[in-house]
């Protein structure tokens, strides 16, 4: 089976139970009790215990030819390295090694983990799509949001076990369906999929292959690129950026690189309200709350409707003033995650004159069948209650 090129593990609560922080002092204060347990020789109440399956997991990573990375926001790299020196596993030569001697990328520094992976990317020359992170904190899904690294959150009460490890590998393997075939003779089939209105610095991020994360803007379904089938709506957001935010902004036409790959991606049309989905409030929430909101929503969508990450999300958006639609009507929006965006999407920046000459895109509800969009019963019921009969009939 396919396997990532780089597997990264967090430390506290992921590899071991307990916290190895500044209060332990110097790394020489770490004392080994047995192959599973370390303690602070000055205070026996401070302990870390490696989880049962970590040794087997590290061995499996190496056996499959992947590089091992330690990626942690812990304040002391020396403490982390010493702990990993005391914990052992079986290397590919069949001999027991200290885990620290098997680590290729040792990223322990108290900063955003997106920065950790940017450095790993630079050193390894591997694409972010070839990397997988196991971590216990929602805030660290920033690696997926900004860069497109596959991410598996680990329950803080359990740590990383074999089942969680396999779940993360499956998350990464599903991301591989984003890859456009490169076999000889394969003909890509680009297609437009809608419009968006973006400030220039967001456009620069998209063109660089990084995700849009701007805490000054509202993202109700999570961070990503929001696209609409309405040219008028896209112009409205361009004008709002120019007039209210005083930022250079443009309408952009959004394209997929290959129609066949696009059709193969999971897609879901979620209800605006209902289904137990809690919309994000990133401007008022902490980064941890924001990250957990995304992880919990993804898990609920998978559990209820069988749609797994990475997926494309569709929804109807409520009316607000200055929209070029009658009061009270809703409009279509589509959310593209960074993983989808980096591999399958490109944008064409339009001048105002070019935007004025563009025609309207077909309504997304007309493409439910062609694009293979999953429409849950709760969403169809919402269409019916709002008298959106075009949506209701086409989602049958």
C-alpha cells in the first residue's frame, strides 16, 4: 500500500503520557525508571510514560521507507531529545535503537507547526502532500489548513495507538485521490468551477500554494477558498474589499486542473443549519477552539454521511444587505480546502473589464449529479422548507 514519505509525531500526549516542559529543568534531570517510564530525579511526581504502541509504530514507519520527524512546540529541544534517547524501538536492521537516533527531522521549537513543516519541506524537497502529522491539539491542524499536510488528531486521553496510526495512514491515502494522473498519454481536462472575489494578498497565497488564513475575516465552514456560481456575488466581495477594507482586490475565475480527478473527490452539500454541524467563529474563538471545530465537523460529516476528508463542501448562504439578489434569498457557495486547492485548482485574475464580459456560471444545484455531490436528507428538507425547489428537485 502507498505510504507517506515523512511521518511526523508530536511529543506530549501523543508519544508519551504527561508533559515534558521547562519545569523539568536541565535534561540531566531526566531519570529512566524502566523502558516505558521516565521521571524527574528531583521530583518523582513528574513523569512521562511512552504509550504502548509507539515503538511498533516507529518501527513500521521505518520499515515502510518513510522518514521520521519529531514536531513539537515544546520549549526545550534538549529535554525532548534526551527523553527520546531513553525510549527504544527496533530498527530495520533488527536491532534495538534509541528513537532519537532514528529521527531525520528534529523540529522542537515553540512556534507554529506550519513553520516546522516549511523547514522540513525545504530540507527534504518533499511536497507537503507526502507528509502526515499525528498530534493531540486542534490548533496544529494549521499544517493542513495552511500547507496541505495530512493531519490526524489524537484523543488527549489515549495518545497515539496502533488504531489511530492506521486511521492517520488512511487519511493520507485518501488524500492521494487528489493527485492528477501523470501516466503517458493521459490528457488533462481543465474546467471552470465558479468565481471568487479576493484581495491581492490572498491571491498571492493561492498562487504560492498556501491556504488562506485571515482571522479578520469570517469563515463559517473552516479556512479555505470560498467560491460561488454567481459572478455578481464575486463582484460584491471584490467591491467590499476595495471600499470597506481599502485593499486591492479582483474577481477571479476558478478552474479545476482535471475534470476526472475532480469528479472523483468526495463532495457534500451541508445544511446551513442542522445536522449537528457547528459553524466556525474564528474571529472570537481561540485558535485551539477554531481547530477543534474543524476536526469535529469533519468527524461528524464522516460519521453521519460517509464523506471523508479531503472533501469539497457546498452550502447555501443567508442573505445580507448589498447582495445583488432579492432580499431573503440565499446563494450558493463552495469551500475548497488547501489540500484540494494546491493540487487541483488554479485561478485566473480578471480585470474589471474582463469580469464584466464573463458570463454566469451554471448554478451548482444543476451540477449535483454531474459532480457527484452527496446531499443528505436534512439538506434536502431545508431546501424544501425554504421553497428552493430547483435545489430540492435536482438533489432527488
